[in-house]
C-alpha cells in the first residue's frame, strides 16, 4: 500500500440553498453540459467546410431540439437506472422511480432516450436522422465530461482499491485509497473522445458521410467506458456479473458492435446513395 495518499477535496454537493430550493453541482453539470453541447452543434452546422454540400439541420432546428434532447436525457437516464441497475428496489418502491433529485442516472438509458427523441424530432421536421445522430455524437462528450466531474464532487462511483500515487480515500468508501475512476472517465469519455471525434469531423470531413460519427461515438464510448470499468467499483447491489464483467461493460458491448457496424456501413456508402 502506498504511503502517499492524495486527500479527497471535499466539496459540498449543494452549491447554494435558499429555503426549499437547492442548486446542486450534479444539476449544474447537466445544465452546463447541455448548453455547451447545443452551442457546439450550432457551430458545426454553420461551418460549411465540414459538410461538402450535404443538407443538415439549421441553427433554429437545433434551438428547438434542445428541449427534446433534454427530456430524452433525463427521462431515459432515470428509467435506465431503474430498469438496469436497481429494478427490485423500485418495484417495491414505485413512487421513487421518477425521483431524479434523489440520485441515480444511467448513461445507457440516457443514450437510448436521446436516440428516441432524435428520431421523433427528425421525423417531425423532415431532417436526416443520421445527420442529427452525428451532431449529437460530436457534442455528447462535453456533457459526459461535466457529468463525471459531478460524480467526483459527489464522491460517488469511486474506483477500486489501489496504491497508485494519486489514489484517494473517498468519504463513505472505507479507509482504503482508491482510483479516482470518475476522473478517468472524464478524461476518456469526455476529453479524449471529444478530440477524436473533432479530428474525424474536421480533418477527415466525415460529417459528409451521415452515420459515421454517430457510429464512432457509440464505438468510442463503449470502449472508453469498458476501460474505465476495470478501475471502477460496480454498484454494490449488482457487483460483478462474471469475473471482471460489470453491468457497465455488458451494456457497452452492444454499443461497440453496433457502432463498428454503422461506421463500416457509412464508409462504404457512396455519397449519392446516402
């Protein structure tokens, strides 16, 4: 065991509290992540050099989509957590299933909810579903980054015991130093994935091939999440499913396979056929 352990920077999860109203870092992370993702998507559609003449949503379309996407993230994320991570508890306590303020959100559920919202919105506006998927894929790592930072501030989803020099003792996790796995996820799912997708969209101009970046996001998230899961302690009520396999890895495997398939499909399509 390492003799040197970094102290956990204890931060109150509540930023400000006025009467019954409390603004939490977790809520602020969602708000900032969604707003910055929306602004980034607007910048992308306004950059003609990225599209090769391809049709794409207008900035006004994206302004209107923000509400749809937000509902998809929150409703899907909460229901995903209820169904994937703690169904027995919420079956016994159905009144708490929609209590988002009590904590418990699933990325995979939020991903599914956002996909449904994008399909409905695209059909309503007559937009290319794959192009909307691509835009969301480019911007999603921004929200993931802020969400993982909020997990760190909340001292939740901590890592496995470790003797690395940057190990931390998390409140409520016992006396053992642990990997700050939330920061690993912020770096992998947020920063690294964002810049990889930016490279693909800007240097290789893959927004010209609808679906490619959506597939790259699904593949990239599945891989980076699976790597981070190797350092993260699974939810106590689920544990390890088999060996090192966790629910997070299990839910990421379909994303990896589908994402790879979509990238291959998109790359092989001719521009006239898309």
